[in-house]
């Protein structure tokens, strides 16, 4: 395969816990049919990866498993049935392999990277040609690697579901990947953003990215009241809710009558997944990442506006366990990446 090595390094999760995550050598596969072989150049971490590693993820996952769902790289070989790509193309794999467009539905061919099938923490990976997208020329591999889960989740919540528009007020929680992308996407669409954080320095960074106001939820435990005060007691139009049980009720109280709580994560746990309620006309909608079409829309919108993904820190590939520990500590701002 034109200089492709016979084997390559890959992380494999054998069970649950950090002590079951090992770096190993694997045979480098050859693409056949509509398959494409990608040399991974960067990958990024999501809170989902910690849940899978610790055995706390809501859905069953395979073992052994190559972790991580997000990445970017360059094509090094293609199967004889590939007509969309060529060696040298810069690409990212979509998170939900097989979900290309339309509303979410768990169909037999749908597979989540780094959970249902092996993910991106490996030097070489095979993908179907339909499960890839070209990345912007202006973005690095590390920047492109942040997109597939966090940015697409935020896009799905705010644009197809939330219908965010100029004049809306959006509440974001914290400074993790989804929340930072939500801030960028909301402001890109002309919305006013109120951001929360437990750290004033992070609030200053969120304001530099476009947040109109910030609330320190550690200094102001009743932050839902502070948010309502900032909206003239009306409440926000929508919340991108990532916190789970620790924030869910306050998010509802911070939302105006008839507004939306877009539940895109559950960092603290404690929210019954079946709790899809209507309270004061506030609708609560669960968001499941997004399709290939949504991934393309989010990437093109951000790139066209000159909006760059925010990277907290880049680790070398072999330091994936340290990167996961950094994510676990919760002090990051934006996305954590590993570079190959």
C-alpha cells in the first residue's frame, strides 16, 4: 500500500478502568470495495469517552474497543469501489457511521465510533467512503478532529431543533467542548448568549468568544435567578443543557415560558432519560449528536465565518491516558486533543 506499514499502534480498552487501557500493535488493514484507509493525524476527547472507559455509559459498548469517536487524518489508500476520494485527501470520519441525513433513528446499519465499533485512537483506520467528509483547508488536523461529536451536537441542538435566530437568548453551561461550540454557533446566528462557569477567568474567556453576560455559579448558587434577572425576569429562549441532575431543574427555571431545554449531555448524572416533560410550556428535547449532513453544515458554517475550534491542550498520542485524566479533572476550556 505504497509505503503503509505492516502494523501500527492502537489503544485498546479491554475492560473497564484506566488499568485496562493498553497501547498495542495491530496489523494495518487494506481497503477493499468502498473502503478507505485513513492515517489518523489527530483525535479529540469527549466526556462520553470517560463514561465508556469507566463502564458508566448508557449504551452497551464492545470489548476490546479502540476508544474515541472524533478524529481527522489523510487518506493513504482506497478500495477499487471508491469514487469519492483519493490518497492525500484530508478527511474526518463522522461520529455516527451510517446516519447520513434525516431524523435520528437507530437503524441496523448505524454504528457509533468508539462505542459500537472501534474509534479513532489508532494510527490507521478503515472507513466506508460515505462515512467521511473533507475538512477545511484552513483548519489543522487537530482543529478538524474536535468537530464530529461536540460541534455537531451543539449544531443539532441549536439549529435543526432549536431554530436559533437573531434576537434569541441562549444559555450555555460551563466551558467544555459542547458548551464552547454552542456559544460560537449561537453568536454566529445572531443570538445573545449568557454563559455560566465556576471560574471568573473562564467567564472572561467566554465573553471574549462572544458571550454577552456571564454568571459564576459557584459565587451565585441561585444562578437560575441571576439568569432571569439578566433577561428582565423573562427567562432565556433556550438552554444547551449539559450538566444533568446538578443543573437540570435550574435550567428549566431559567427558561422562559414556552422556551426550550436542549438536553445534550448528562455530566453529573441523575436525569431520567425518559423525563421528556412540558413544564410552563418549556419543552425538553434530548439531542443525539447528528448526521453526516449536520456535520457538513456545522463545519461549513464555522469555517465560512472564520470561527476556529477552541483547543485547550494537545497531548502526544501515546499520552492518551494522561489526556483522559486531564478531561476527568474538568479544568479544561474547549477541547482536548491528541496528535499522532
